[in-house]
C-alpha cells in the first residue's frame, strides 16, 4: 500500500504561509484537509504526525477480517450515488441518531419530571391534577417513547370517556411536553400535535338571594365562618383549607391571601371585606381553624339543611360573590384583585358580567346574621 506523503509547501503572502495538505483518501474525515502554520518546522512536525497516524491506520486496515473489508466495500458501493459521502460520515450520523434516541424519555418519565418540577411551586389542586393525569396516562402507555409517537398515538393516549377528562389529560400532557422539550429531554416539541376537545360551556350559575339566605341560615356556628368567607369574599375552596385564622382580620375588615395560601404561587392579595361579611364574622367568630374537622360531613349536612344538596352550582359560592360584587361595584379590576385572577379581564367579563339586577344585588349584600 502506497504511503501518503502529506507534502509541505509554502504559499507566500499569508500570515501562516506553510501548508500541509491531506487528500480526501488519506483524511480521517473522508474530506480534503488543509493545515496552515507560521513556520516550516511547525508544518513538518504536523507532516510527521500525519504520516505516523496514516501508517497506523494502514496497519489497522490490513488487520481487518476479510468479511469486514467486504462489508466496507459494499457500503462504499451503496454510497456511490451520493458524492462526497463517506463511511465515516454515515457512521457519525448513525451514532448521533442513536444518541438522540437515548435522550428520549418515556411518557411516564416525562410526567414524573413534570410533577417533580411543579409540586413545590403550583397549587395543591393543580399538583393533584398532575397526579391523576399521570396515573391515567401511565396505565395506558407509560413505557412508550414520546418522540416516536405521532399525532394518532398521542390522541389515543389522552383519549377519555368524557371530553372534560380528555381535556384535562391534554392540558397537563401538553405542558409536560413543552417542559421536556425546553429541558432537552425530548428532541421534538410535540405539544402542538395535541388538540383540545371543543366543549360547550354551561352558563355560570349562581345562587339566588333566597338560596343564599337559606344556606346561611342552615349554618351552625362552627361552619358559618367558612361558608360566609367563601360566599361573601369569593375565596377558593383550596385556599380556605390553607388560610390561617390570624389572616382573617375582622377588626380591619380585610382577608390576607398570602403566597403560601394562594392558588397562584408568587401572588399575595388582600380582600377587603364587605360589611355583611364583617357582621357574620362578628356574630360567629372563627375558632382555631376556619375549616373544622369533619368538614366533608358538615358541608353535606349544611347543603341538605338548606335544601340545596341536589341543586348546587359548580363553584357556586365563588361565582355568586363575583356576579353580585360586579353588579354592585361595576369594577372588573376590583373584582380581579379580590378573586386573585391574574389573567385578562375578558374571562371575568364573560362569566360574571351577567343580568344581576340592582334589587337582587342589594338583597344579596344585605344578607345578615
């Protein structure tokens, strides 16, 4: 086998005029290489290095088993229609592709990572949603490699018996995919391939003043503070479970919803109390905790006593506060600050800017103990 010479020559006028040129047939990259140096001695040192490397390469080639040489020859024949493509180039692409595959997480791994990153910064309610979605999706396809999934596979994974559950699966998994892609755990952002089901939303339902009166009359002294705060201040159910008694300042007529209590982490808010709420909390001072032990049972008993057990609007307490407060005060900004709604005002306008007349609003805010 002819030994490569790696000739050294000078190109005047260059900052590094001494050139060592390597033909493609002798290059480890499979392509022509050119090395420039300031001095001839540096160029000759590189020449010697290349010759040594070439000899070692030739010895390795000569020691290759005949079947490997035959495979290499056949591979080169297959590459003939692609000028400039070398075996080294193809091998490197193969290695890169396998490296990408090993970086791809499974459905279960992506959801586990998403839960880990969110459980300390999002509300307990949202974290519970992640856990429920994770359990459903892992049961259906937890070991599936996400980047190998197409739109049909994703659709099958998140499918559920009703559109509300399916949309919850979709929202959580879309968010998990976006985070996984952002953190280089998957190679492609597949979140855009997941579509939400169109679900016709029912009108926001609220209690009539008569129903609100019946509810408050049904409250015993132990549960009256919690029902009053939720109905007349719009505090979320999950926030009530974390709200300390000391943050309900009856004398100052304010409720402090701090970061550790708020649904949205990083946001504190103050809810000024309406006069009727102050009256209820003065008449029924909170005990050691706002939500007493055995709350679920007491909650059901109170609704039953009020005649509302089977006629209870979803989030009816909070929605009633919002609708009647907006009817009374006409301020979307004021409502947003009280509800802890940190998005746009259009959602509030759409849900709560409803036909609540002045007389009904007056009746609601005059519900007293």
